[in-house]
C-alpha cells in the first residue's frame, strides 16, 4: 500500500512539473515584418520568442522565399502577417512548412490587418494596368501609430487563445503598450504641428497612413503608377508641378535607387528625405517607437 501511494505521489509530481515546464516554454512567433515582431515582443515579453522573416531595409512586396523561412514557420506556434496582399509570398512558405497549426484559418495564424480602417481601397475593376494596386486597400497601415494599438490588440488576443494561463500577463503588457503609444502620439503630433496641411511627393504609396496621421498628403508620386517606374514625360511633368505648386519635399524609402529622387529634388529645388518604412530599416531603429522617432526627427531637419 505504501509503495503504491509513493508511486502515485511521484507520478503526480512528474505530471505537475511536466505541465509547468510546458507552460513555461516560450511561444514561438514568426512574423513577416520587423514591425509586427517588435509589437509581438512587447506584448509577449519573456513568454515568447519572435523571429521576423523580412528585414526592415527590404521591400516587403518582393521577397525571395528561402528554405530557412519554411523551417522557421514549421516550428512556429503563431504566424503573424501584414495581410492585404503585401506579403502574399508567405503562401508558399506556409505550404512548404507543413505546420497545420499556422495555416490560414488555424488558431496559430493571424492577419494583423483585422479591424484596421483602410485607405485607398480601389473601386471598380482592378487589373494589372493600374499597377501594383492592392484590391483590399493600402497595406502600409502600421505607419499610422494609432494602428499599432489595433495590431497589438490582435496579437494579445491571439496569444491569449494559444496560452490562456497567460491572458492577464498579455493584457497587462498590451495596456502598457497602449498607454505608452498614446503618450508618444501626443508628443509626435506636437513636434510635427508645422507639417499639417503640407503637400509632398513620395516615391511609392507607402506613406499614406503616416501623412494622414500628421495632417499632410501626397500630391503626386515618383512612380507613374504603384510599382511602375516613371517615364521621362512623367518625371518632367512632376518637376514642373513641384516648381509651380512650390512642393519642396520628396520622401522615399531606402530600398529604392536614390539617384532618381535626388535628380528630381535637384531640378525642383526640393529637399529629399529617406524615411524608414519599417523597424530595422536603419541600425538605430530597434523597435516600433524608434520608427516614428527616427522619421519625425528626419522631417524636423527641413
């Protein structure tokens, strides 16, 4: 009888420690971009291990899938994507990973765009003649810092589903993130108060959410259409427009050839700023808050 009780006791202890060890194991999160990774790290802290597939200085539209990406996704508990067609290249990665837990529709798959108020949703027929148009709307929504809270909430809710015992922990981190971001947005808008009403030229439609947040707008683009390089005629008309309308700022991304916007800026007597579209685009941008701090300081150099 005593031996049997001891056996049951040790079996109970083994079960308890096994469950505790399983619960203590960090959830493995794979995100398509560094922006999503930064927010996921804030919400999950030491309860998660986060890997981003795209570096911040890369154009997220055009990513060459690597076997190592499939291996990372095959081991993931949660896969977080930007959605809206920006990271459509993730589909063959999901297929190759053979991880049913992170397939579209599974509990471990999250499209972070859920709940976002989208800009530039096309109306009417959409085809390739319109350029690189996203039928569901502009996918660069993380560049509105208020959308960072929606992304964070989506991640918090998904992590809570995967690890219900840590729900309060994830919620506490989300509240901390939300409060910090609210305070930062007030400060950033004060710093860029002069930017309100400003008309600028951007290379691509990347900056629509960012500009709207701070009361500015893109008057025209270096690309003739989204994803379509400009013709000589378009460049000539763009330079003339900038001169006539006194548009004195061009914004571009680090992954485009700098020489073309430099030439436009020189001819139009405008300033050129290479802003960071994502966390990690430049070495000093370590997290989501750094992303906006960097871009605002660049604009303040006007």
